[in-house]
């Protein structure tokens, strides 16, 4: 349960950052994609830690 909450928190922070940066820059599809790859990489790392 705690892992799910942590993943949700990370995703929420990344989404807020992406929204803030989107206001500053009109064309940001690449940056949003880079945030998602970061989120996915962090979740994979967290899942590996929990499975050990």
C-alpha cells in the first residue's frame, strides 16, 4: 500500500512540474515524455527493491 502511495506522489509531482513548464513553453511534448520515462524508471527501480 505504501509503495502505491509513493508512486502516486511521484507521478503527481511530475505532472505538476510538467504543467508548470508547459505554461512557460508552448511546445513541450518531448519534455512531458521525458518526465514519463523518469516516472516509469523510478517505479521499476522501486518494484525491484520491494521484490528482493
